[in-house]
C-alpha cells in the first residue's frame, strides 16, 4: 500500500463541533485535502510550532516531549496516519534512537504537533485519502485559515493566556481596571475570564 506525503494547509474553526478545530492536510503531489477534527489545545500547540517567532513563556506538553527526546537522543523520523475507523484517525510516530527504530501509537493531533517540532514528514495511505480526502476547489479556499495570519493570531493568543497565568490576582485586577479605563474591552474580557477561573 503506497504512502502519500501530506503538508499542513491550515487550521480553521470546526463547523461541525463546537470548541474544536479542523486541521487541514493536503497531499504534496495532488489536489486532495484531509480534514481532521482536533481539540483547541492541540490546534494552538500546532500553531505555536508553525509560528517560530513566538514562544510561550513556559513549555507546552509537546515542547517538553521534544526537549526530553533531544536529551535522550530520540528522533521522530516521520508520522504515519495509518487507520480510519468511524471517523477517527489513528497515527504512529516512527522514532529512532541509536539506529534502532520504534513505532509508537499516538493520537493524530499529538503526532502532528510533534511532527512540526521535529520537522518530520507526515504521511498517510492512499486508501485513507480515497476514503476521507476531499478535492478542494479554488472557490472554497477562503473557508480555510490563511495559515500565516491565523496561525500567528492563535500563537499570540496562547502566549497571552500563558503569560496571564503567571500574574497575581491583585495585578490582574489592576490591569482589568486599566483596560476598562482605556476601553480595551477585548483585553478586559481576557483578564476577567482569568480572574473568574482562579476564583472557582
């Protein structure tokens, strides 16, 4: 069964599942795309990895895995999306250490978040693309996230959320008052949400 290489085309809000995102992969030498529903955390993690210039103040789980792997000389060589059952994609990480190869089962969203950090290629089988791939017409393009712009926005949003967690309640309340005075209601909403989380 032949493998088909995929690239990350974009991330968009899922039209079918609230709070989820659609990660859209496209075949390198073809016109088919493979949309995969992933969670918000994984979407942000992938976005952070794609946008190299923005770093969260603390390492995300996938960053920790990368650092751990580097320390112990483990390399993720490639990711293979190898199975599709009832709409759920199954993936494997092909890893190598001391010239010994291991295959590790992983959720597809985690596997791709790691592939972006290791610059590892992503593959799937032809029969999976035949089953779940769609041809993207040019007129459909605007429905997808324009990777550079929205990835950057998601990366900034995650960095802001992470940095808020480092601030004391007293400082959060002070910044909230300043944001309201300056009529920066978007920032005020984020600060209010962070304060509410802490008070639960």
